[in-house]
C-alpha cells in the first residue's frame, strides 16, 4: 500500500508539471491501482489478478 501511495504522489507531481493537458485524476487512480494484484500474488500474473480485482470494484 505504501508503494502505491508513493507512486501516486510522484505520478501526480509529474502530471502537474507536464505542459500538455493531462487528466491528473486518472493518473492518480491509475498509480494507486497499478499494483493492486500484488495483494494477492507476487507472480508476474499480478497484473491479470489486479485487473480482476479492479473490475469487482467497478473499474472498466
């Protein structure tokens, strides 16, 4: 959890510094969710598991 929050902080800082229009809220949510599957597995499949978890919470 601490890792995801740290990644979110850095990602939002970068998004705010970019000259192009960036959906900072989308960057924030994506950063928090990027490793959600790690709570279930530390294998390479954590991305697939994470997408299943995110879908259960209503993310597309």
